């Protein structure tokens, strides 16, 4: 891609879910934003952790359970989540799932 733009016509084609695994691919990164595409096989998870910056999740397909602090939501295709910095969260894929993570490095830490 050029320095002027980054474009992906088919995010689904950018990552192939690995059997019994989790895979990630950084699609874009600069001083203020990092975009990572994840592919989770059924049963795979990101254990509870926090991010130093606010983040957004966009689920592209699949089905996952997302725990955000004390709240749990079911995430499927087209589910969007915004979280503030330092919010404990975890993700468990109930079936093969693709998700876009956007780390807002240029945002204020409180959201």
C-alpha cells in the first residue's frame, strides 16, 4: 500500500483460521492507531487482560463470548464494542470467529 492510504477489499480473505489456534495479522499501524485482524478457531480464547489505550472490536463473523469487566456479551457478525483503557476483558470463540481490533493509541486513556 502507499503512504497515502491502506485498503483491503476483502478482510475475510486476509486471514485463515487455524485449526485449534488463534492467529493475528496487523493490517495498519501508525503513531495513533493499530488495526489487527484476528482469527479464532472454536474454543480458542484471549485470556483476561487490559489494554493501555482505548480499543474497539468489530466482529466480522462467527460467535464469541466477550467479558468486559463484570459484563458479558455475545458477539456475532456486526457486533461492535468500544472499551476504555485498562478495562479487564477476555474473548472466547464459541465457533470459528474473525474480529478486527483497533487500538486507539492517540486517544486519551480514559476514553
